[in-house]
C-alpha cells in the first residue's frame, strides 16, 4: 500500500471546471512517479504498488481555469474490477506503459478498447504515454511503435521520463486541452437549456474509498 504524500492546498476564488483524469496502466510502469512528478515536481525512485491515490492541481488552460482531479490507479490484475469503475467515472485517461516492458505496451490496447466499450463511444480523451524513456539500455518498445499504435487509434502520444521530467507536463496538459475541446464539442452537439434539462436520477455511483487526497500548485498553459 502506498504512503500518503502531503502537499499544500492552493485556494482560488475563480470558478473552475473540474476534470477527473484517470492514470491507467499495468503494474510498475511508473504511473505514480509520473503523477507525483507532475503534481509535486520530484521523482519517486522506489516501487510502492498503489491501490488508489488522488491528487489535485489547478491550471489555466486555453485561458480557462481548470481543476484537475488526478486519480492514480492500481495496475495489478487483482484490482481489475476497480479499474472498470474508474473507467466509468473518468473524464480523461492517461494510458501508460513502460518502454522497458512489451507486455505493458500490449496491455494498453486492451485498456483503450475497454474505455471505449464502457463509455459506449468511438472517441474519448485519451493520451498514450510510453514512460521510462531514460532507461534506453532496457528498451523493449521503440518510439516508432508507440507512435504507430497511437496513430492507429487516433490519440496523442508522448514518451516520458518521470525521473528526468521529460514530457510529463506536456502529456497531462495536452490531455486537459483535448478534454476541454471534447466537452465543448459535446455541448454544441447536444445543447440542453436549464429549463428543459432532465432532473438527475438517483445518486451518483460512489467512488471506492481513497486515501488522503493530495493537493498542490498550479500551472499555466496559454
């Protein structure tokens, strides 16, 4: 079980759009390291299997204030039922594999299909990430293979190094931009006025109990 990592809370009076980003991938691919590097700016060099950690980061993206609720999920197979729940509630997905593990790369294809099946759509905000690019001597998946896989399913692709903070912010913020664009397109396609909007039915599906929520910082993207 992972150890809680605390950070300071940034308060803002500006109304913000909240986006739940879910970080998904096999065990040991560096999901937690990527998330903590993005949120707190430091590298976790030990492997501590995650069950669930939640972080918050406030950003300005395309001149719009956004609050990212980032859910770092378990990669182990025994938590596959929880993964499906995250896919139901998530609004955007960072799909992570390790360039040192071909099996983790192949897993991402199944995860992407599962996301689209659960969301019942052909398109959804997803960014493919090949992490651990600093471990070149251990590489099993080439950059070209990752790019080709992303092109085939029509999503963006980054190779990242959580250790060296390479493309970490770019991956998260590209996903945020794409999510805002996706939401605007959906809103324009299905306009619903406040007067005619249907009343909510029932209670929202509860999220699994999570550890202490970690919050930190803000970032600005023009």
